[in-house]
């Protein structure tokens, strides 16, 4: 991933990234972010090339990576992408595996979410008016379909459905919490898909997620979760993930242009 030199090209697809892209994005020259009616976004939107595809990239944990999941200003981040007129958003997530068939390094396109977070500003109601919108399918089917086909085209095996359990963080879960998530039907666990997905729906921006499994969730591996194993999983697999995201962004950009 590199900073784009063709600044004149309008942003088409927005990409939200966090832990996975941090090492690359931390080297990016940052500009001052512009404020929103909801406060400051995590960072200024970056005009980046992922593979051959120019995207509007939002670093949800800030540049450098310092904002914890519960402290992210999700509304400002989504509003910034909305103001940039992105036609769709692809959100990348590093997650822990709960389901038995998921292993470190696997790529998963989730189709459902259970939200365990609390106290996060999860709606634009104050600005857009009260709206009890349908959220039965939290991820847009067209974005999902392009993420799945891009993964297959680039030769990566991909899990095409999964329920994402979104926890509050910043601490990892207890083993009992993960057992409960498993009973609830969660296949993987992360900390940032909510309220991102719901805010994108309020703004009518097609939104899809792509997850990289970076550890076995609490109590499901050989011992405590180690940051070293997470960093290693990211280092080994982020190029694959970005390749898929770049392809999907290109296809979606052509489709939605
Ligand atoms: N739990 C919550 N969030 C995560 C995990 C996890 O095990 N791994 C990466 N993000």
C-alpha cells in the first residue's frame, strides 16, 4: 500500500483499516484532519493506492495507531467518508477465532454481527432524524459478493459467512465470555465492527467487512493470547488481505462509478 500520486482522481471506495494496515500507514505523511459536526475523525482521509486501486483510507485507530476501540469517534470517521462521497466502504478487521473451523491466517467475509459494546455513539439521529432502519443484514450483499469473488480470484480460500461478535475492549475477553459468545452463535470476535456498520447503513453507504483471523479467542488456544502471535499473523497475511481489498475496491469502483 502506498500513498497515491494521482491526487486529482476522486475518491471512489472508502477503506477503513486498523491494526492490519498500521505498519504501512504509520509511515504515511499525515495531514490535519478536518472536523465534522460530530468532532474529529481518527485521522485525515488518505488518498492511497491499495494494489492498483485508488481508495479513500481512514485509519480508525489514528496515525500513529493510538486510539482504543471504545474511544474511536466512529461517527466522525463515517461522516468524513460520507463527505468524501465514497460509493461503498470496505472495512478490514483483525479478529480472534471462536468457531472450530477457523484458523490463524484465514480470511472471512462476515454476514452477521452481534453487538456487545456499550456507551459508544452509534447513531446520527441528532443530525438526520429518528430512523428505525432495517438492519437484518448488517453487511451489504453486493460488497460482500465482490469481497468473496476477489478472494477466490486471487486464489485465497475464504469463509463466506460468519457472525462477528463485537466486544467493548480494549482488554481481550475472558474464556467464559468467549464461551458465551460461542453459545450465542458468534464465529469470531473483534472490537470495531459496531457501530461502524450501523452508521454506514444510516448514511446509506454500502458497507462490507473482511476479517483476518490473528489469534484463537480467549480459552480456545494453547494459552494466553500473545501480541507477538497477533503481529506475526498480521505480518504474514496482510499482503493477501490488501490484495483482496484492492481487487474488490476496483470492481466495486467500476460498478458504482
Ligand atoms: N478479541 C477481540 N478482538 C480481537 C481479538 C480477540 O481475540 N483478536 C483481534 N481482535
